[in-house]
């Protein structure tokens, strides 16, 4: 008899685990309260990247003269830009539905709630209820933007990242609270569209979890583009809500006014209305479900993956966790390894990192050498006219193994995977340095970094 | 102030001239402010990043304490005196190019509380000796 598996939530964690379980012979029911693909596909990774690509074209056209191309007036059609985003999202939803069909997954629309450790009740649109039983259940209900009480989210001027994806007009001005990945990406979308942006971050640097050098250079680049970045600053309260403006008071006494405020201060787990108590599933104080390294909760047969368990809240982490959960359910022993997780920020220039950075090496008392190369010295970057940023490799001084790497620059999010593979496979900087990299490419800079770890980069003048 | 082949030399400063250091030092109320000299910054090209130490770090005469980077070069920063860092120029985070634009002024890099000032100063060039040395450097760079 087939093993029955229920997956609650069809984001990049849930749908991947559903497909893997089905591939391994399970009879799978996948329940989604909203749209197939979850936050990632509908209001996260995909729509933001779709919009970013529209504004990237705009930015390129604005620079066209630098490349010897004369263009006339350029107009932004925000309605069409948003419509394109919805087409991309809808297309990917359709592809997901086809994947579910081809894997014989039963896809149900409705709100899922555990009523005991082996039963999920689905409340469908219109209120009809259906109870489904299973041998194993995977909770992949994700997260929502965190809201803090000082803001009244019913005001039209106060936005979460989701609201910002459905704007009908480009705001003249915007305060972005939180200069993490989400805040920085939205600044990257609206700044080229002409929105005057002020970013407020309470930590001393932008992108608080990233390498300091990256954060410093990004701040410099943002400032140059006219984005005001206030680090080490808090919003104390809202002085005024008006129909078309909001005035916030900062902890330095200054008042700032803008047409909109985007609150991007992190995300909170969707764990409160899914019947965890009825099934006796434990969470931590902040509501994240506790799991072990096989992704199983304290209740046998109930697994949890993705944002709802906290930790590294990234789509590809959720997918990896989903595969681990599905494999364990289907009898394969599988454990989650968080050692090599690339993280990407789609600003312009892009930012990507994997493994440890120099500061983390210092904290852990690991003796390292940093091999670094600035894109200003890369011939391909010069040809592209995109010379901002750098690559650095963090190399173990004793073993010469690559322990991590950080990239800021064009195509950083694609380039990072050579370093990810190196960290995962225990490759040395000597080995990367002796691997021929094609010319002229941005990837050559990775080889230069590896060589530079031994003080012998070819395209770098060593002085002093 | 003297200009030699286009390179500025301030005669009241002290210069660390070992290797290609090109580091200046200025004694201010018993402390030592230091940065890269005009010749040094010119050789670098546009500075894109300054890797500074932290306040409280110990430095030693003629030993590296950080680096400055341009697109084409990385330069070690040597300390002109031994002592402890009491201040770093945080403006360089946002505007590293100050090292190019105003090497002896706003482009300063560290302020050091010296531990052996008199002895260290004897190893640095000053006044006419500094001018003569810069003339040689400028000649070599031609």
C-alpha cells in the first residue's frame, strides 16, 4: 500500500517536498491557501526579480550614450511593468500545476489545519471542509512580513513588501525601514524609477549579516545614486498619517516625510492558525517550529521545513529541507547540511556570499588568508562598463582550502556557485588557481583571487 | 610646501621611506596622524577601499597594519611609529577617494598614540631630507 503524505503549503519548500515524496512512491496531497508557489513565486523572489529586470533595462537605456547609443525620450509604463510581472508569475504557477499533475499529486486549494497528529482539515473557498488523513505530514506554511505595532498597516501610506509589489503608481518618495536584503532590493527597484528614497536601518551597517566591506561599498553606491541611507538609526514613532504622506520621527530627533513607507524588518512564521496545539507540535518562543536534523518535529511523523522553522529563511534552503523531509519519510536516511548555503541579494551590483567571511573566520579563530580582486581590474568588467565591486576568497592558511567567498558585482549571484562548489568539495585555492578560466570573463576574477591568496595574481600591482 | 615633478611634499611632515611605503606622519599634541603621501596615492590610482585596523589595535614601526586598494593595485599600509591606534578616519568608508583628493588632509588614515616617538622619528625623513628623497623617487618614476 502507498504511503500517504500531506504537505501544507506549496512554496519552494512544500512543492519540492511533495514532488520528491511522489517520485519516491508516496500518495501526496498538497494544500495551498493562496497561489501555487507560495511567497517565492508570487510575492517574493520571482516578482521582485521580474521588476528588477525591468528597471535594469531602464538603467541601461539611461546609460546608453556611454556605450555609443543615442536614444530619445524614455518613458516608464508602470502598469505594463506590473502586468509583465503578473504574467511571469502566472506562467510559473501554470508550470507548477503541470508538475503536480505529472507527479499525480492532489493539489487542493484551501486553508489547512491539523486536527490531530495524522489528520488535516482543509477549509475550501466557500467554507466547505474536508478531512484528510496521512501517515506523514510536512508543514511548509512559510512566513509573512513582520509588522511592528508603531505602524498602522491599515493606512494607505504604510506598506509591506507585498503591498509594494502591487503599487499602481511610482511613489514620489519612500521611506524604507530596514536595510536588509528585502529593503535593499526594493530600493533598487524604485530608485531608478525616480522615487526619492530614505533608508533607515537600526544596525550600524546596511545588510547587517553581510561582510562589512560589501555593506560599506553598497552604502557608497546607494549614496551616489541619491538614496539616503541612515544606519544606526531608529524610527521612534509616526508623527502624522495623511492621505498621501507619512511623517516619521527618528531617534536623532529628525522628522522625515514621504509618500509611502515600506516596512521591511524581517518576516514572522505562519504557525499560529494551523492547529499545532491540536497535534502537540512544539515551537520556540517566536513561533518557529522546532525540528531535528531530519526535519522531524517533536511529533513522530510530522515534519516542518522552510521559513516556518526559522533559521536561514531562503527559498533554496526550504527546498533542500523539503527534500530531506521527503526522503526521511520515504525511508532514506537524510540530514540537512547548512554548511554551504549561497545567499544572494539582487541589488545593482549584485551581492552573493557562501561559507564564512573574514570576520567570521576571525570570530572562530581560524587562521585565514583573504584573496581579493576588484572588478575595476577585470578586462571583462571594463568591457561591460560594470566595474563596481570585488570578489574575495577566504582561504584556510594551513590546508589552503576555500572556506568561503563573497562577491559584489555584475552577475555575482551566478558567479558564487564556483565558490560554493569549492567550499562543499574542499577544493584548495591552489586548485582553483591552476584551473584555466576562460578569457574574457568575470569568472577569471575568481582565479585571480585564488592566485592572490598566494600573492601572485597576474593583473594586480603589488606595492609597498 | 614643495612640489617636485608634480608631487607635493609637506616639509613639516615626517616620511617613512622604507621599501615603497610612501607613508607620511604628522606629530599633533603628542599623537601621530598618518596617511599615504602624494606620490604613493598617485601610483595607486583611484582608491576604492581602505582596510583599516580597529581603534585599540597595536601597531609597530615599519610593520603593516592595513591595506589600500585601487582597481589595479593593493598597497600595504605601514605604521611610521610604534603605538596604539586611537582613531581611524571613518570618512574613508564612504569616500575612499579622499586618499587621492587630499592625501595630507581629509585623506588621513589613522591616528596613533606613540609608545616610542623620539626613537621612531629618527628613522623618518623630514624637511630637506624628505624633499631630496622625493626628488629621487620622482626621478625613478619617470
